[in-house]
C-alpha cells in the first residue's frame, strides 16, 4: 500500500547550501520560479496575505490595540460599526427637566377652569332662553353691564401697560457696548458728557464723548393733554367697534334664525358639541399679556357653535341676544381674564371662584342640583387629580443629551 504522505527530504547538517543564481532578467526570474515551482501571486492577493500575516503576528505576539477614537478620517484597528464603551461616558439624562410643584400646577389650572366655567355659563343661558325660563333681554343686559365694567377696569391700567412696554423696548434697544472712557485716568461716568471720578468730582482728564447719544432706560410719563387725547381717541374707537357689532347683529339676526330650518335638532346639538370641544382644545391657555385677542380658531369655533344654537330659537330678538352674549363671552372676556391674571393673582383666584359658582348656579337652575354638585366635584378632583397625574408621569420622561447632538446656535438679542 503506497504511503499517503511522503517525507520531505532534508539536507544533512554539514552539507553546504546551494545559493540561488544571479538573476539578470525577468526571463531568468520566471525560469527560477518555475524550477522552484512557486505559484504566481497577484498584487491584491499579496496585500491580503500581508494583512493576514500582520494580524497573525499581532495576535501571537500579544500586541495591544490602540485606543479607539471618535474620528472617522483615521484608520483604526476596529470595525466601522464598533461601539466603544467610552462612547456613552458623556451621556446626560433629563438635563432640562424641572420637577413640577403640585400647588403651582393647581394654580395654573385655574386658567382652564375659567374657560370651562365660561362655556358652561353660556350653554346654561342658551338652555334657559330655549326653554323660556329666562328672558334673553335680562341675559344680554346683565352681560352688557358686566362687559362695560370690565372694559373700564381694563382701561384704567392701559397707561401703566403702555409705559411698561415702552420701558421694555428701551432696555432692549440699548447699545450693549459701554461708552468710551477717559483716556488719562480711570473713572466712572455719570450723566451725559460729564466725567466724574470715584470721589464724585469732575475729572481733569480728557474725555471723548460717545459718537451717538445714549438712549434713556426710563420713559418719561406722558403729559396730561397727550394722555387725555389718547384716552379720548381710544374711547371713540371702542364705541365705534361696539356700534358696528351691534348693528351688524341686528341685520344678521333674521338670517341666522332661519339658517338651519331643514336640519334636525339632534344634528344641531351634535355639531355644537363638537365645535365646543374644538374650542376647548385649541384655546390659548398660556398666552401672555401682550396678546390682545385669543386664538382665532378657538374663537371661530365658539362663535360658529353659537350661530347653530341661535338658529334653534324662535324669535329674532332671542337670536340677537344670544349672539351678542356669545361675542362678549368668547371674544372679549378672555382678554379681561388674561389682564386680571397678570395684574393681580388674588383677583384672578376670586374671578375663578365666581365663575365656578356661577356655572354651578346655572346648572342648578336649568338641569337640577345633581349636575351642580357633579360640576363642583369634577372641578375639585380635576384640578387636584390632574396635578398629581402630571407629577407621576415625570418618571417616564427620558430626555438624553450627548456630544453627538447637533450644536445649538447662541442667539443674541443685540450685536456689539
């Protein structure tokens, strides 16, 4: 039986080794390779074999890889999808998350309660007019008197609000670069064009006045004549707008009364309900004092709901009264509520209590005491329960930040 493996002949220890002949040309090199029976290796295969030998030597020699760096343009000893343990060392969780306070959440929920109570008062007033329990003239007279009183309160603080806006604009427009200081001795400047030293005396050093006059921080109070003129023009503009709304509603009331004659009452109630829900969801509960009018979509939804409800009334005067009442409740009253909230917190809380009790009284008269008690219970539980729920949901918040996030631009109010 022939042997499968033939032993490789080994030269004796003392035998001299034959040196390879000198190769003068490529033909001699090819003949020598053919004599030794060496396979020809391409350039690509040679590079691959060289890389394998390098890795083999590194593995067997105990060589250590270089530390991984977050650099894409550097050839490293790691795969392209390598995730190093140091990649998450700069991970930050919930950096900008601030814990909520229960009482502050309850206090801020009063804005939502006020709007809901206003809507409940309007709906109960419509039901009372529809069932002929209350005269629409009484409703519109009471609401008009309260609207005029609220406008007077709002108008009394108009000058203070305008002065505050002017001061804010002046501070914002002030140049951020300091005025040019004296050239000889350091000192402090007080006033325009006068250099005063630390001891309050005028400095003898040369002084270079600024190229442009500095803008004053405070705004001088308006004189009596100018203030009276502005107040008169404001009253005339308000009266003009009120008369325009009044006569427009008088002309549209007959059309609105017959607007939905061919529609069943069930469809009207459903449409009005969905429009009120849209009003609640789209209302701007967090707008500041600088907003003069509430969100347009929310106001339009409430007025449209009032239109479809008014079309169910039988008399033109009833339609006019309800539409005027809706404009006062959903168009003007939010502005007054926002002003009260920013002027006095105590009056804001008092207004909230009055609206909640007024809505409960309307429910008591229209649908019974059970609904009134349910309303009060829902307000209390909603304000407290939603606050606790909001605090409990914070444990699920997981906001992460790290060096991989895009850089945030620093927006400056003014440029030096």
